[in-house]
C-alpha cells in the first residue's frame, strides 16, 4: 500500500511541479502585461489621489497575490489528499466508520483551507489598499486578486482535467476494452497515471476553482455594497460578504464534526445529515448577520427581505443536490434509459446520453432563474436603490456559506477513489474491498454534487459580477450609473453571438486536448504490452513512471491553447469592436460576458450531468441491475456493457475536463472584463 | 426498378398523408387560438379603421394560407423527387450526364416551385389586405402567413427528420452492425423505410423549411421598409424584397440551364459552374434593382452602399459553401482526424467528432458576424434613419437570391441517394452502380451545403426579424421607436438564460424521438429475422410495409412534443414574466428571441457539420483511404470501420433531425413572437 501510495505521490508531485512552473511563468507575464495595459493605456482617469499608473501596479500586485493563493490552495489540497488516500485504504481494514472519518477529515483540510485563504486574501488586500479610508476605491483595486485567482484556476483545472481524463480514457480503452483486464489492474502501465490523475484533476483543479469562486464573489458583492454605502454611509454593506463567509466557515465546521455513521447505513446518509446541520446553522448565521449589520433606515423589517434572499440562496444549494441526484443516480429514469439504450449498442447509448445531458439544462436554468428573480425581488423590497442586485448578492453569499462543507465532500471523492484503487492493486481481501467500493460510489455522488453546486453558484454569482462590471464601467466613465446592455444594437448582438461561439470553441479545444493526450497514452501502453509480453502474464512490472511522464507532458501542452482563449478573446473583441461602437465597447464586452456566462453554464450542465449519467449507467450494468428479455442480469463483458463503457469514456472528458473548466471560464470572463474594463472605454 | 420505386412512393405517400392530416388539425386549432388571442386579448388597440377583432381574424386567415402553401411546397417537392428517382436510376444506365440532368431538373421543380409560391403567397396576401392603400398595416397583418409557414415547416421537418433518421439508424444498426449485411441490402426489412425516409425528410422537410425562410424574410424586410417608406414616401422600399426575389428566381433558372458535364469530370464541378453563373446574374440583378428602386434623395451614390450590402450577402453564400466543404469533405483535416481517431475505437471517434462539430461554430459565427456588421455599416452610409438594419435586410435578400438554385441542388441529394439505392436493390451492373455511387457522394455534399446555407441565412435573417419585432412592438405600444433590449435587467437576463436552455431542451427532445423510434424499428427487423429465417438467406422477402408503417406511426408521435415546445414556450414565458416586468414583457421576449436565435444557430452548426463530418469519415474509411501503420488501407469490416459507423449513426439524428429543425425553430421563434406581440404589451 505504501509503495503504491508513494508512486502516486511521486507522480502527482512531479506533475504539479511542472504544471505550476508553467503557470507561474504565464502568471508573471500576464501580471506585467495587465498592470502595464491598465496603468498606461486604460486608466487615463486617475481616481481620488491615485494616478493611472498607481492603479496599474496595484492591479498587477493583486493579480500575483490572487494567483499565488489559488496555486497554494490547489497544491496543498492535492498533497493532503494524496497523503490521506493510503491512510484511508489502511483504515478500511478496520471499519467503514474509520475509513469515512479519515476520508472526510482529509477532505476537510483543503476544503477549509481554501475558503479561509480566500477570505484572508481578500480582507488583507482590502485593508492594504486603504480599507475603510478609501472604501470606494479598494474593492476596485482588488479585482486583480480575483483575476489572478481565476487565471491560475483555469490552468489548474484544465491541466489537471486533461491529465486525469486522458489517463483514465487511455487506461480504460487499452486495458478494459483492448486487453480485457479489469480497471485498476496493476498490469496496465497507465494505472498509476490514472490514480495520479484523480488527485491532480479533482483535488488540485477543483480546489483552485472554488478558491476562485469564493474570492471573486466576495469582491463582486463588495463592489455592489459600495453603491449602497454611498447612500447609507454604513461601511458594513461593503464588509458584509466577508462576515457571512466567516459564519459559513463555522457552520460547515460544525457540520463536518457531526458526521457519524450509524451501524451499516449508507455513508451518504451520514454525509447528508452533516450537510443539513451546516445548512441549519448557516440560516441562523445569515439571519443574525443581516439583522445586525444591515439595518435599513425608515424600514423596520427591511432587513427581513435581505435575510429572505439569503435563505433563498441557501435553499437553492439543497435543491441542486436533489436535481443532480435525479440525473446521475441509477435509481431514476435518466440513468436507466441510458443503460437500456446500451442494449442496441454504443450509438444509441451515446445518443441517449447526449439527449439526457441536454435535458438537464431545463432544471439548471429554472433553478437559477427562479433564485435570481426571487432574490432580486426581495432585494427591491428594502426600497434602497441598487438593492435588487444586492439581494442576488446576498443569495449568492447564502449559497456559498456551505462551500467548505461541499468542498470537503468533494475531496472525499478522490481520496476514496484512490483508496479503492490502492486496495485493488495491493490485493486486499474481498471484505475490505467492499468497504472502499461502497465509499468510491459515494465519492462519485459527492463529486457530481460539487459540480452541480459549483455550476449553479457560478450562475448566481454571474449576475452579481455583471452588476459589478456595470458599476465599474460607470466609475471609469465618470458617470453615476451605467445600466444598459442593448442587444438590439448590431455590434452588441454580434458580441453575444461570439460569446456563445467562444463556449463551443473552448469546449472543443478542451475535449480535443484530452483525446490527443489519451492517444499518446494508448500508444505507450500498447508499446509496453508489445515489447514486454511478460506484463500481461504478470511477470514483468510495467514502466508506470514513463506513462506518468508522457501524460504529464502531453497534458501540459494541451492546456495552453484552451487556457489562453478566454483570456485573449474578451480583450481582442473589446478592442476590435471599439470602432463599431463609438469607441466605447463596454456594452459589447458586457454582452460577451453575460451571454457567454449563460451559454457556459448551460453547456457545463450538459457536460457534467451527462458525463455523470453515462458513468453511472455503466456502473448500473456492472452491478447486474440491467435485465435482458428473460429477466437475466446483463453484466460485465456483454455487448451491452461494452456499449456502456464507450458512453462512459465519452463522458469522461465532458464531466471532468470541459465541464468544470467551463465554470472557471465563466468566472474568468467576469474577472478579466472587470480588470480590463478601462481598456474598452 | 419500377417495383421498388413504387414501394417507396407508396410508403412516402402513406406517411405524408398521415403526417399532413395531423399537421392540418394542429394548424386549424392554432389558427383559431391565435386569431382569438390576438383579436380578443391582445389587440385592444385597433389600427386605422381596423378593429382588434379585424386584426385577429386576418392573422388567423393569413396563418392558414401560410400553412397551406408550406404544406403544398413540401408535398409537391416530395412527390416530384420520388417520381424522379427511378428515372434517375434508369438514366444512369445511359450516361452520367443524363443521370445528372434528370436528378438536377427533378430537384429544380420543387426548388423553383417553393420560392415562387412564397413570392406569390406574400404578394397576394399583401394586396388582399390593402396593399399600397394601407402600406403601413398590410405587412403587419401578413406576419401570420410567416407564422403559419414556419409552424408547418417545423412539424414537417421534425416528423420527416425523425422518420428518415430513425429508419436509417435502425436499418444500419440491425443490418450493418448486427447482421453484417451491406447498406441498402434487400434482406433488411427497414431498407424501404430508409429510402422513404430520404424523401420525406430531405425533400418534404427541407422544402417546407426553405419555403418558410423565404416567406418570413420577405415579410421582415417589408416591415423594415415601412420605416423608410414613412420618411421617403416611396412604396418601393416595401416592395423591394419581392422584386429582388423575382430576379433571384430568374438568375437561378439560367444557372440551372447552364449545368453541363464535360466528359468524365466530377459532377460537383458542373454544379459549381452553374452556381457561379447564378451568383453573377444575381449580383447584376441586385445592383440594377437597387439603382432603379431605391434612389436616395440628396445622396447621389447612396444606393451604391445598399447594393454593396446586397453583394456582401451574395458573397456570404459562396464563403459558407467553402467552409462547409472544409468541415465535411474528406480532403481536409477535420474529417481525416475523425477517421484517424476511429483507430482507437468508437469512444475516441465520438469525442473527436464532437470536438470538430463544436469547432465549426467559430467559422459560422465569424461569417455571420462580419456579414452583419458590414452590411449594417453600409446601410448607415445612406444616411437614412433605420437604414442600418435595412442594409442587413438587403444582404439577406442578396444571400437568398440563389435560394432556388441551392434548393434544386438539395433535392438533387435524395434523388441520387434513392437512385443509388434502387440500383443496389435491383442488382444493377457494376458500371451503372459506379455512376449513381458518384452521384450519391455529390448529393451528400450538396445536402451539407444547403444546411450551411440555410443556417447562415437564418442567422442574417434573424437580425432582420428582430428589427421587425421591435418595430411591431413600437407600433402596438403606439410609440415611435422601441429599440432597447437591456440584458442588465434581471428578468431580461433570465429570459436569455431560458432561451439557451430552450435550444438544448428542443435538441434533446428531437434526438430522443429519433432514438426511441429507431429502437422500435430495430425490434421489428430483429423480429422478422428471428421469425422468418429465410430472410437472411434471401429466400423470404421481408415485410417492408410493416417496417414502414411502424416507423411512420412512431415518428409522428415523436414529433408532437418537440414541435409544441417552441410554439408554447415563448407565449408562456411572455405571459408569466409580465408581473416581473411592469406588465410589458416585450423586452423579455425579445431577449428570448435574440439569444435563442444565437444559441440555435451555434447548436445547428455543431450538429449539421459534425454529423456531416462523421458521415464522410466513415466513407473515407470505406473508400480505403485510411492507412494503418504499415501503409495498408483499413477498409470495411475492420474494428476501425465499426467505430466510424458508430460515429455516423450518432451524427445522423444530429445532421438530419435536430440540426435542420433548429433552423426552423429559430425562425418559428421570430414569427410567433411577431404574431403574438400584442399579448406581451
């Protein structure tokens, strides 16, 4: 066990070192370019004692701070997870309860670290840049922090996502399909790369992703708070997001400590109980914070409306958990229909899976739409100008209060997945394997939930970040309000068209990177099988390290192009469209941002849920639950199972590379346009 | 040959009879409902001597007229095509030249009929509703005509598309994959259904689709023309679209007559030469019409700008031909990369195909974006208010001038496809089969071109129809101008979100209908193989009629849900959102329309081109052009070929059901919102 754990750690470490040195160089270049552009070209308008150049360098420094925090989040998360998995495997020899404890608490370390770091980072930069003395300016300067965080998050998620799924696809195709050996079989040279991938993709990538979410949303809400601060003169409106986040941290912590498995129950139930505790405490924390911090003059019960908006956000996080389960759990129609379609081969499996994935956009869109309308409406109830958007901000804060809990559950996934893999490779006994197998299935669910959660919170936050963008444009234009993104103008319409295209193109590049990396792995494993026939008979040990190395190099090369696209495209479009828009393309960029966000979330919904459904349709068949005409179970090795494996393989890059990267893309679009907006005016 | 042709005719006839009786009933219901809603609830505001009730019944009558013309277009197109295919098969026994002549002129009958009918229909209703006496009102009344046309087109395209692809998928999966018999093999019970499908899907469906395009765009341009008429007092601005369309008809007719094959050349070259003739004549016709009809007071050369916009449109149609070829022709990288990916199995084939399909949105979006910006800019050069949008209208007109030619090429596709199938079934000699095989490949290309053309013209026309919508809203609000669709408002943003979702959901339903219909066919063919073992040995003739019947019933059932979605959704959203939008949801509906159009076009680009690329990647392998490591061709029957067949099968419902239906959806959204707009105000 220790040997295997060691190999995984080594591979992951080598990959991350390389990945982060690439990202580091890119970040430094971008920091300098952004600082220079904003300082020299964009911010002709100095603000209250800060020169344009001053805005530039402060933005650059904030960018580097955000990038660094994001990188640390990913790195530490991954290391803890890798260390925890061998321990989880070992704990599984004792009992299910112990294994769950190790996995969940292992997951909690990065989960809490990430949220705490984002809170500290934003707060520190806020005060470093003047804090309460210049409350109208500091939040505008720290948008660089959010941009740095999302920049690193995008590359971490993309690089890790490409790595993990290329390794998975490669290992599956050449192992299960071609050579006919089981998953995680030690004879497969790509198996260590596959296990490494779970850590670098799911932990490091998602860690950076959610770090970025929490940071960007804090900043967005703070910028909105400025508008209300300008009226009420109460600085609490700006600091409110930071306080709510702190309460969320405490609620989640208590929730985690409440997780206790009773007897032989489904571990998912215990996790859900903990989640409900966190939800309950969050609601209390939200109501108290709003009541204390946000009194509304002349309206005794106005704060209740804002508290209501917060509760809408918190409830949204529960609803999305149910929806994700409906679409990705084999108890329900969607997954079963995919399994059923596999009977007529891979083509019908794929067509049905795509159709299910497309269908999921309905629930996602309705949930986001209702939450937005409701919280906006509650916000306007307060009677304060601009409070409608602040209502959606409070809802977003509410939704993200349980973020540390969700993140802990998320890291629980790869830890148990790896523990299961280690047990399999180490040849642990049947009983122990059954424990980690069960945990692995639970981990699949929690991973899917996190994606649904990340997606919907991105949707809510998006509207918040638009408002922040509009306020920032007004600020740089020197006008009181900018609140018009008119799709009926031809250049704005074309901007929206390009936004949807960008989402498709980005997905194309991300998926292509996975398949081209996977084909390199397949070639390598085939070569090893061919050149060392002893591998298949179990006499020779395959060269795991070489497979790990090839995967790392190919996936790092693959992440560059899709990673740069969302960074470069908004800037290029913003600059190129200036002549078509009276030399002020802020509105075109706003359309790009808004419609791009919508398309990104819908596409992510398709990819995440579709991929999850394909995966579990395969598991459903493997569990022997699908029956043929005579009522006999159709299991592994059948024509139907082979078809389901094809679907699972297609779904892999969807749900673990393109889908999660799209969340980051959506938020990167927001932060880059926030930072670069002086350029468009 | 005659026997087979007869069976195809019979099957197609039976299907169409059933399909159109369903559509007929639906149309009557919708006509009454629409007339009543608009008359009683919506148009409280009577217009210049016409009561609200008068608007209602006139809209209803126009709807029925549009529906009828659309149905006739589809019906006649299909009948001519079915009659032409046996003749084409017989002509192929003489020479390639003769076969091309028969197929192209067969295709020209519906091609010209459709365009002529739309021209006549719009003109007739325009004059029946007052014509030049009430030029400000008549175009508003005939939007019902466009709605009727798109309503029928959607169901025709959906029903036909589901039929054709379910039959194709079913026949392929059970024949080629399971039983290992070649395509169009007479032992396959679904083979006649497959051939019937080519006619009812590609001819009847696309005929109704493009009838609708030309009609809706005429109306949109006429409504825009009203604005300029109001300033210039020259009624020519309203009638201009009809005259240009007539010129296009003549240009295309001459183009068709110029098609002559030289020796043994690729028939595609001859078709292209004819197309260039049509293009050249269209440019002349456009310049002359603009010069004569649209003089601009005070600006001697202002008409040149409008002529320039027209030429932009005409050139766009050539560019799109090249782009479609790049993505769907095996001479270029995309198709080859899919073929290459098939070597590692169906999963990599699918992933690569999806990635190629996503990539195609780049070219589509850029072409539409550039054409829109350029023609809008040229329009504003004239200095007339509202002429920017009129510039894009002229460009759309320009693009659609060659529509009859493109339509003839399109119907050429199924005719040659069928001729090839008939030759195969009738056991014609190798030499004759080679001729129809070549023509079939050309037909695949022309079919793909038509889809690209329909898609981009839908994109250009969309912007035109938005303007018409905005003008109509202003008209019913009783204000001079309504020109603001503000995405920064929360309810408008949610409308845009729902629009993208609608596109995904519609695609999901359309695809699902195909796969559920296909599974019924597969069961039937399997049953016949099982119960009559003589079929596979060639002793017993399979029961073709039963397979045809099952397909027809299942596909008609399948078309209802996806067909009603885009009809019901905009109305429901428009009404439900009223309380959130100060009881005037016109802006929300506008966002739904605009963003839905963008998403629809991007999704259609993915589906049409991706599907075409998969198809031709399979053909590329079948032609033996893909080589293995040792340079030996990998042909039919290999693992790689089987993988490519999976991709082709997945692509089928994309490119022939969901993709083309999305064009109609886009235009249906425009026409339904145009008709229903009194309801939202």
